[in-house]
C-alpha cells in the first residue's frame, strides 16, 4: 500500500517546538520508527510551511496514492483552499492533530479541513498518525 503523510506549517519543528504540547520526539525519528513497523508498505512524507505547496502535493498524490494522512496544522483552521483540494481528489484523507484541538483556544475549534476528510484524530499525540495508517490499511483490506 502506498500512503503519504503530509504535514503543514511548523511541524518541521516537532521535538523543539512547545514540547509540553507536542512532545519531545522529532517527526523524522517518529517516521523512522513507523517505516520500520510497516516495512511492507510505502510511506512517503512531505512537509511544507507554504499553503500552495501543500495543495500541490494533495493534487499530485490524490489520484495515485491509496491514502493520505494530513496534519495541515494552523491551516486546518483557516484554509478553504486546502479543504477544497481535499474535496477535489479521489484518495481518502485522514486528518490528524497531535494535540487535542478541542481543549485549546477557541480559534482551534474551527476545522475547515475536517469535514472534507473521511475522519479525524485529535489529541492522541504522534500515535494518531499510526492509528490513521491502521485505518487506511483496514479500509484497503476490506475493499
Ligand atoms: C496541530 C494543532 C494546530 O492548532 C496547530 O496550529 C498546529 C498543530 C496539532 O497537530 O495538534 O500547528 O495541528
């Protein structure tokens, strides 16, 4: 199975950024572990701080990959354009938030992207990406 994880702005700083909220592990370290656990699957990764680059990647992979796991980070709360890109593709997208956005500031509780996704996971740390992957595998095997 061919899956891509797409991370949005500031997630390149995981492990250094607000570690009380997002934890001490870098995404590279997490991804290394995930790829080791799922060696029979292809897990591509893309991170950008730029909205248009995220949209380009959604369009590029959204007709070819078996699943997209997306954390649009701050853009989840603001980007009509990313939500439209998710609606415009064929590949199923699972939204992941590391922190529980519903227990944080009010402005984080609007998620423009979530309704365009198959489902979303919030507040389960980096483990949320693994759960999203398990869901996509489960979905594929029951096709
Ligand atoms: C986040 C939550 C967002 O509100 C925030 O802007 C992020 C990360 C999360 O993974 O918890 O950058 O998407």
